[in-house]
């Protein structure tokens, strides 16, 4: 609830190193996560979502969980970690937390792809 009322890290990073967007097939909501990477760690992270309150809360929570982590650690953050950190989500809202984890992983994959192109 606290993350729903006061979401952290909302917004965009205009010069992001990786951007991940996913749509939720269950409800049609959308989520985008932006990351800045320094020395293989997530230095900054922001999100934008067109989703329900649970999607906002889980995105807010995942940005807090991921910040400062290495990319490998952040790849291991699961939907369940997010839901657990929020003190559990009602089953009907579990799909909302999928969005945040999937968007984070997509942003990291996009960053890794960008880097390969640069090399
Ligand atoms: Fe769509 Fe929650 S109802 S993300």
C-alpha cells in the first residue's frame, strides 16, 4: 500500500542504457523500465506504467530491489521476490507483479544487446 501511495522512481531516463517494455496479456496494461548501468551495476532505474495499483506498487518495489545490484543479481529477481517484499499480493493480482519482473529483465537484455552492437 505504501508503494502504491508513494511510488518510488517513477519517470523516464532519457539517456537510458537499457529500456524494457512489456504488455500484460491478461489485462492489456503496459510497463516500461529504464536502467542506467555503471560498472555492471544498476546505477539508476525508473519506470512508467499504464497499469493498475498493484502494477504501480510492484514496479516501485522492483526498482528499489534492483537499484545497486549487479546485472546478474537483478536478472535473478523474480515475481515472487517482488510479491514477497510487498507482504504478498492477492492471487488475482499476481499477474500484475509479472509485468515488473519481465520489464526489468527485458531492460537488462536490451542493455546487453546494445553493448554487443557497440563493441
Ligand atoms: Fe493489469 Fe494489474 S490489472 S497490471
